[in-house]
C-alpha cells in the first residue's frame, strides 16, 4: 500500500472513532507530540487508548496531520 493510501485509510478510520483500527495503520515506533502540553504518546496502543478516552467531539481530529511516511 502506498503512503497516500495509508494516510487516506487512516483518516477514514479515525472518522469512525475506531481508534484501535486506526492505530494499526501507524508505524511501530509512532510518536505523537502535543507541543502545547509537552505530552508524548508513544506507540500504537497508547495512541488508541488516549483517543478512546477523549469524547469524539473533543478529540480535535485535524486533517492537517503531516502525510510524511516518517511518522506513519
């Protein structure tokens, strides 16, 4: 699967709020950095856990996530 297809599938899955399925599309070494708070979320499982604990309308899903294969 090409990078563009992975990114598109990731966002389609995120819109369903199935964060465990979306996490499977992330790289094994995935790292999410929230610069405002200084928090770092490491790994697929932690990504899924933190997103499932945030109410859907408050999770602030942004389509401006870089599409670089470096983070995915």
